[in-house]
C-alpha cells in the first residue's frame, strides 16, 4: 500500500517554526516513519525538516509531554514504545471527550461549518462508490478533525486531537489487519447528519459507538 499521510489541523497563519516542527515530527511518529523505540537524532531532523535546533528541541519537549517521545538521561531521546495494553485507557478518554465534542458540534455549528458538513457527506458518497483503504483513512481523519473544530472549544479540540493521534498510531501499525474500513467510515454519515440536523444526543451516541467499534476492530487485529 502506498504510504498514507497524516491529515492534521491547519496551522494558524503565522505559526512558529516550533509549531511546524511539532506537527511534522508528530506525523513521522504517528505514521510509523519513525517507529516505536527508534533513536531520535536532532541533526537528522534538522536536515530532514529544514528547521533549526531550537524549534526541533521545543517540539520534542512537547511530544515528550504528550508521551510520543521518551527521554532517557545520558542515553538520548527515543520514539515512545507502543503498548497495546494502552488501548483500553486511551479508549476511556476518547469515549468521554469525542462524544462531548460531537454533542457541542451539533449545537454550535455555524453556517460555514454546515457547508463543510455537506462537503464531507459528498466525500463519503464518492468514497462509497469506489472505496480504497488510503482514501478511507484520510477521510476518517478529516472528519474527526472537523468535528473537534466544530465544537468551537480550543481546549477540547486539543485534547481530542492529542488522543486521536495516539489511536491513529496504533491503527497505522495494524492497518493491514484491520477489516471493515469502509463500514467504519460510513458510520460517520449518521454523525454528520446529526450535526447538520442539530441533534446533539444522536451525534454523541454515534461518536461513542464509533470509538467503541474502533477499539474492538483494533483488538481483533492485534
């Protein structure tokens, strides 16, 4: 399968080099380009990303705080190990935060947000006519990021995004063993319709079901 890129929230205009470094290094980790346990070389990252030492270090400190990087004195920095046993704890957090974000999105979505909802519904229809794993995963990422944004709560968006990245990291590693990708993304149709119709209860329930289903599929795969 062709490498699948990480879909990330758009950086704000005027984003710092440290923010750019954070997003780019996080993408390398989540997609497995930098695999679990890999030694992190600051000079290699500087060369690869075309960024200086200071933004790279700032980004790595943030990623360490988010448990994607592990720092060992006198040994160096490593990509965090991936323990499938973390899946339950991760799902517990996502089952609280993501349905809440979906609930808020159904209440707070703006006219501009509704245009984006319709665009994603169309994308689901197009994907259903000719599904492929790469496109399905990219679409799933787009939908999750947009739902978090439509909640219009920057703190909640950050929490949801951070934990979704950990979930994606597990998904990328188990991707070739995860069936029913088309069904998983199709669930989002009901979610988007609930948000469009302003139904917070249905939106929250569909998102909760989707998160639980994700955990079940990954457990079967690993």
